[in-house]
C-alpha cells in the first residue's frame, strides 16, 4: 500500500503490515486520545521541589507552564516536566516546581486543568524519570461495519505481534505535522549555513498552511523585509516573529536568531535531522529484508533497564561468536537491535547493517563533524543509537460510533517506552494521511 507523500518527506516510505487500511479519524473529541505517564518516582514530604500531578485537557505543555508561571509570579524555569504531552488529548503527568509552598497552588484556577499535590522531593521531575506512556486511543468515523472493522483490526494486530511490534519510526510530530520543516532546518545548521536555516524556518511556505500564512512567508522569502513581514505575520507565529525582531536589531546574526527561541525548541532542529536519517536507515534495513527482531553479524544491540525497556546507553556489537547468544537475549526481550542517530562521535554498525548505514550517509551527504556546532554548542550532538523495533501488543474493541451514525469506532490500548510515538503504531492500522491523525 502506498505511503502518503508527506511521510516520504520524513524518511518513512513503507508500512510493515500488509493489511488494508482501516481509515478513520483521530481526536474528533479530546477524550479520544488519553495519555498517562509511567514513572518510577516515589515522592516524600521533604525537599525544595513541590511535586504535582497534572491532568490537562486540550492544553499544550509549554503553554501551560508559561501560564502557570505567570499565575504564580515565578520564572518558567522553576517548573519542570519529564516529557511534553500531546495538546489535543487528555493527559496525566507529574510536574515539579522549585521552592514553592503547596498553598500557592490554590491560586491556580484554569479551565480543563487539574493539579493535585503529591508531596515534595529533593529532585525535580526530569526526562530521566519518564519510562513511557499508557495510551487509550479511539479511532472514529470508520467507514466499515463493526464486524468488518473488527476482523481487519485482528488481522493487523496478528501481523504486528508476529513481527514483534512495529518499526520504531519517528512520527510526523517530530518534524511538524502541517509543516515538516524541522529536519530541513537541522540539516542546514549541521552544514554550517545558519542564514539558510533561519530563512527556512521563518519563511518557507508549506502547502497545508493557511493561505495568509503562506503569503506572509513568501513575502519575507522574496524580500527579506523583516519589518514589513512583522506587520503581516500572524501573531500565533511567535517564534518566527521573535527571530525576525532579532534580525531587525542584529542584521546578519542568523545564529543568534535561533538563541531567542526556547532551548528545547532550538535543539530539536538537529534532533529532527538525526531522526530523518534514522527513519531512512530503518526503511532501508526493512527493504533489504533484514529482520527487526533478529540480529545479524555487525548489528549493535542495547540492553534492557530495570523496567525491561531498552537502554541505549549500554550497547554491544554483535560478532559471529556472539550472534546466537544475542538472538537468545533478543527473543527474551533482554536485548534490542539499534540504528544510529548520527552525530560527530557515533558508533556505527559493521557487516550488512553497517553497509546500509554508510550508504544512506553517503547518499544524503551527511557531514558528521558538522554535528559539532561551534556557534551554538548546545545544539551539538555526538550521536546515539535507538532501538529499531517498537515492541507493542495492542488490545482493541470495536463498536458503533455514536458521534458518526452508520460508522464504526475502534478503541486501542497499549503502552510505549519514552521517545516513541503512538501514531507510529496507529499508522499501521489506519494507513491514512498523517493530517487525519493530528
């Protein structure tokens, strides 16, 4: 089955299942996408950090922390989370606030936000605390009978289980759902061209954007008149506007323009480029007929952590002598095959997997030393490895869709480790344009 063109732009050109697409639509209602964080933290009653459970409905994580900081009259830097969660969803997660009393939380009255004090800690909530997420997701508006939809869901699930899961692709959200530009900006930064990178981010129009946005970007792309551009750029494009303001005050300081963005945003450009390369390598491995759940000589595997999830900080290369033992560990879910997120000091595979990696790097003309970014060291990346198989066994049920008479709905439940995408699982079932999944 043909993959949508927008997915090919992010390095994903295949499905791992051979079934027909279920079709349907995600997030018709906010409660159709429920996410609950999995963490191993246990909170006490002492420490500088107040720990809270946050339940939010249809809120962007960054927008919430900004709003909370304003209400509490504190720096946003004092608020930390383990991971950003989907906006159009009902999500549950832990947050920490540095040096604040629990009574201050009584001031917070925000629509669709619940905050519950869990205790205190000497450590903030941070990325390392996040092990994964539980998902309950409803696909609506399926143009099939409940019986037909149920049979198709079962067939796709059986294929997923037989292959041990689905390819652990980076989903479209990593690159921008409507405007997949992140990896293109990252590529030009790694190539050392901050001017081109800034103009790509500020002024490159994309087909699915609103017409007024496309026209505003096109104007700035052609004229480079940032002052006039600010008059016509929609206010919601706050990041682009901030960069243009910087360039008006500091002409030609294109690297500095990125530093006006939040750190977590400007770092994601290089990560996006790495993700695109990784997706491409993973597709090439599948096309070459190499399995995702069985190592071959030259592969690099990582090992499980205390929760049984992949820990890419512990790796080992598979040799002719160890391949049988490694595959025994992989079968028992104690080891996992990886592919590279390239950087200036990446460990690459050898043998056939290594050949695939090197061919892709050559085809894409990836300058590995370019990942050492002197202008903005925080953007630099030595590289890493990422497990290539997303081990998942979804449970599902099918019913009539009460919101769309004559149509069916499917509810899927599954757990994923951190850094992976629910849409990577759902695309194997739905096989639709990613915009129907956003």
